[in-house]
């Protein structure tokens, strides 16, 4: 007899509880990440791609693209599994970039359920997640919020 395994699924809209906090695993930023991101986006700003130029800059070294850091944080959030097959859409983003992320820094994201709003006409509800991207030393690199449209329970 074959065993049937169900595909993993995330949380439905009504399973999100305001105040719940989740933490992702860490991700170390590498030189390859900066090079690949520059190639994908066309953002070859020397503050990201030119080590010699950066030695004389106020940062003193290359800094990761802010959008690279944010993209990894969103990916880390997805890896938690809470959005698997239940997210209907990305509704909005507001983010403040507070501290640089350098090659060799390890980041993780902390997500807190800040608000839930039913949107029955759209098949679920909006979940607002406060997000902080935190470096290995505890400093906050980015903070803001993500708004997601989540599926209601069938």
C-alpha cells in the first residue's frame, strides 16, 4: 500500500496571530552574492563592486546592495514555510535601511505579525509582518513591514 504524502502548506489567513514572532536562520553574505546581484540587476555602483574605490570611501569596504539584503531576508522568510502554497500575493513593502551589510556579515530576519485584515472578496486577508534584518552583532540593518495577501482556509 502506497503512503500518500501531502505537500507542505503554509499558514492560512486565520492562523496568523497578532504578536507572534518568528526568526529565520542565518545567511552569510559573500563576494559572489554581490557580483551575481550586480549582474542580475545591472547595478554596478562601485560601492558594491570596486574594492579599491571603496578603500577610500566612508564605508571603507564594499557594501552589499540594500535590495540584495532585503531579497535574502524575504527568501529567508519564505523558507520558514508559513507562506508555502497559502500566499496569494505580495501587497506592499516599506523598509528603512539603517546599517550597512558587508561581505562576511551574517544576516537573519525577525518577523512579527503586526496586523491582520480580512479581505474576503480577494479570497483571504492581508497580513502585515513587521520585519527586521539583523546582523550577527545584533545591529539592525533594515526594518520595516511586508503586507501579504494570504489565503483563507478552504
